[in-house]
C-alpha cells in the first residue's frame, strides 16, 4: 500500500485539467471512461491498473484496513460511515466474515452506481475482492435490482472471466433483488440473502455483528468499494490529494433538474454546490430550491445551498447531508409542495408496512400533503400535518419513516411561502406543472413482491 503502483505505473493524473474530457477536477473512478470513451473490459482494466494487490497474510490485511482508515474513506451509499472502522469491526467479529456489495440504488434520483458498474465494473470487482480479503471473508455477494437484467448478465460474465484468470480472492455471486425503495437497506439485503423477503429487519443485531448466515457481514456501496480498490493501489496519501482534510477524496454525484447538462459527475469532496452545478452546465432556469440527498434528503433554498461545501459536516450545519450524492435543482417557477407531495406518495406506497409509522403515519402524511398541494387545506389541517410529520421519526423498525419525515419537514420550511399561499387561496397554478423529480412507474409492492 504505497502512493504508487509496485510495477512502476503512475497513478491517474488528477486536477490539472489537461485530460480533456476530465474537466478541471480530473477523474479517478471514471479515469478509464474519460481516457477511452468506453467501458473497460478485463484486459484493458489490467493493462491500466495491473492485478489487484491482494493482502495474502494477516499482517497485509491489517495494513489494507489501516490504509483505508488513513485515507479517511467514508461510505458513498448515504450514511457516510468511516469504511475502515466498519472493516475493522467486521474483521474482529466472531466467525468467518461475509461481504455484500450494494448496487441496488433504489433512490429514484440517483444513477451513479448504475453508471459506475457500467463503465468501471472491474474496479468495483477489485474492491469486492480486496475488501473481502481485508476482513477475512470467504464469500462475497453483489446485489442488484431486477430491473437491470442486462447489467446483471454483464457482471456475471465479468465475474466468470475473472475466475478463469484467477483474479478474485473469494467467489462472487451476483443477485437480482426486488426493486423497492426499502429493499436496498442493509438489513433488507441480509434478510433476502438469508432466504426471506427484501424488507428491513428490526435491529440490533446489526449486520456487522450477525448478518448473512448469522456471520459478521461487511455491507458497502459499490462506489465505496471502487474507491477502496484505488486506495489499495495508490495509498491513502494519493486519495487525500483530492477533497479536503476533513472530507478527502472524490465522490460521484447525480445532478439533475434545471441544469444544462444533467448527469453523473465525479467531483472532489468539499466542492461548493454552486461550482458543482457549474460542472453540469449551470442552471438552465432561475432556481428556487435544491434537494440534497434524494428522497430521504433535505430541501434548501437555492441562495443558501449554492454556497455550502459538499461535505457531511457543512451540510449537517444546515440540517442536510450528502446522502447518496443526489442534487436536484428545482426551478423557481415550480410548486415545491406539489413535487414534495408526489414523492411522499411514492414513499408511502413503497414502505414495507411492517410497523405503525409506515402502515398508518406515512400514508396519513402523504394524504395531508397532497391535500395541501392540490386541494383545500385549512390551518387546522396544517397543524395536524406538522404534528404527524413530527411523530414519524425514530418510531419505525427501520429508517424509512425518518427519511420521509426529514423530507416533509424541510419541504414545509423551505416552501413556507407556498404553504401560506395555498392555505389562503388554494392550489397555485404551478401545482399542475410538469413534474421535475423522477418517479419510477411501478405499482405499490404486494405481499408476494418482496421475494
């Protein structure tokens, strides 16, 4: 684990702007794509990076975990938990570990994981093999939604090709799970891999204690594992060459809404949101607000959001967070209440319906919000809605009601002027606008749809 590859290759250049399509911030995870304009097959991947540097002894495995800790890598799936700390906990658990790579990406406003798996599949598979070796796992699982069958087929072919070349430390199984919003939650993955429904489990124990087959289980987002593969090759110092000391590295973000060139971009951590949107061509219309983190995220006024650096600590000071790297720019002329009502209806329909907040509270909040956005709502109904929103958080078996509560509460705060207008005059003309936030056209899951 050094700052350069042991076979003499140099690390990808970052940040000097000379790489053409890479732009002024360079590229790490997407280096191969920017270099060739296509997805890398295994020969091209090995030609660029060489074979993954497996830690073949206990001491080498510990050095890998220490390198991840020193790099300051945090999870890129939403929680932003320190990856090295999680690895060390799993490695110290009772029994042989299991690794699960989460590529479910059930957040409708995100497409970064799908893009990464399309363009750099072997970087993710390297990360799976290295992380498994680092925690002493003897099996690894890559989980994807059933809606991406072509990608699952391609990844199975890649896994088989790597097996023939002897590249992987442990066997990797690719699974296709039901594609519901809560099915990507880590306990949902464990439950499904153990033969049950892809619905969350009450905790404790957490998966790092007793997960798949009741063994200590490391569950990491696929982007996190791809970063780990580069840290193993180039070292923590190289990783910290981008971003800030308290938020090192780069991250993939899905930028959408009123932007000239929406899409998936790789940016350094700590980049102000305004500069991030500039990478996507800048605003195509005057902005009113920004949604950060996706449907479990928070709304911020555009004037406030564009100045804030994209880090967990900076966003937390505003009651927000990076989540799964989702940034949606909402035009000023759009009715934010109508957008929020659509999302809350989706979240209510997608719940696992295993506990009171999801069976009763979330549907009631969604109904009240829809009435506020599209019907006639009086002050008493608004007070009832605010009360119901406040009762959602911290009461569910999983974090689904917590995320919905945060989304609803910040919508009521940021769109307060719209709330007052709707209370006094009824729905505004913009409430019937063309939707901005993406929603999948899928029915609410029935009891048989979770397996």
